[in-house]
């Protein structure tokens, strides 16, 4: 009997990288074997004309100790080149629109007659780990297409891939999204919090200023061992309100996570505005974070 399952579709939601916990944070790890010379892969990483085909437009070439800017067509990154050792390693800081910084390192090693490409992205925080893992997996898929002389295919099912990373490595999604059910548009968040269900419930409603928003939403809790999966759905009447509501819920759920870890959350107007701009950009472009 012929299967109705498309093997290529299944591949798009299979995590090909790893999320590893360190003493001082986390690392996303990817390894790709190429049947091309190391110099060829290095050129794909460092020639701005080639980088544009799979990652984004560099303001100028990578230069050791110099700042760079990268336009990813709906997202942007800035930072500094920390290491540039041709044809082996490129290390940069990666600063996103929300002010979150990670250290990104590419290594190109001779392997099996070709080249082994290693990507390591290190961050002190678990914010956007699953989103970043899904995004970088799709970016690496684009790099593989460019290496083979082909134009990259449109990204696959990013949301399902993000959820697959969350399930495999037990790390929470961070971003919210919009969903429509029977014509009703809703803000939707799924957060995995490392605490028992009663404590999560208490933390969610501890701030009186957040109580009206919590009461307006449909909130579900599901115990999962020592963790709790918190699902929020909040109906919105006007699409123009979506970015603001996503930002408000995102900030509140971040505060809940801080609270259950025993720390005191601090409200930041600057962070809230940055989140709103981030979600507005994401909704306007229809693109996922990488």
C-alpha cells in the first residue's frame, strides 16, 4: 500500500541539531558533512555575495575586531567579529532586535575527503532556543542548496520544527503566535515552566496589574513531571492589536518564569516596546525568527 505521508515533509520537522545545557548557559550545535573542499565551504561563509544567497546581506566583509551588520530580509543582526582564521573558524557576536546576545562560531574542518561544517551558537539564556534551533536548521538547509549550486527552497514548517526541538530537548518555546479557529483570531502561547502546577498558577496571577488580561484569556495548565506546560489563548478583535497583545503576554510570561525561579521580576517599558516592534515586524513579514 502506498503511504500518504510525504517523506520530505517528515524531514522538515526532524531536529537535526542539538540543544545542550552548559554550566553557564546553552549551546545550539549543528554538524554538516559536505563533499566539497574546505576552501569552497569557507568561501560560502565569508564572501558577501555568497552569504547573501543563504543568510542575508552583509554591510561589508567580515573583518577581525570590526562591527558588522546583517540584513536578513525581515530580521537583522549586528555584532563584532571575534575570530577570523581562514579557512577554519569564524566567530562573531550575534545581537538581535531585542538586545539578546549570543556567540556564534563556524568551524570548517577537513573530513572524509570533504569538509565538516560545525555551527555552535552559545547563549546565557534559554530565550528563543527552540526558535533559534529551528531557524538555524532551515538556514543550514539553504546553505546546502547554495553549495550544490541550487536556489534555496522556501522554508518549510518552521513552527512544527520549533515544537519538535521543544519536545526532544525539554526546552520551552518562547515566542507567541497568531492562530485562527472558526474565524476567531487569537494570540497563542505555549510555555514549559520548570515548576509544579500550583506554583505556576500562583505566579501567573500574582501581579494585580496583569489580572484583568489573565481573566480575559483562556489559560490551560498541564502537569508534565516536575514541569508545567502553560497554554494561553487570548481572542483579539482587530489584527492591529496583535503585536501589542503578543508583547504584553510575552513580557508577563517571562516575569512568571523569573518569579518561579525565586527572583523578583522587574517591569521594563523598553523591553515591552522592543517586543512589540519585534512582533509587528514578524507579523508584517510573515517570517519566523532564526
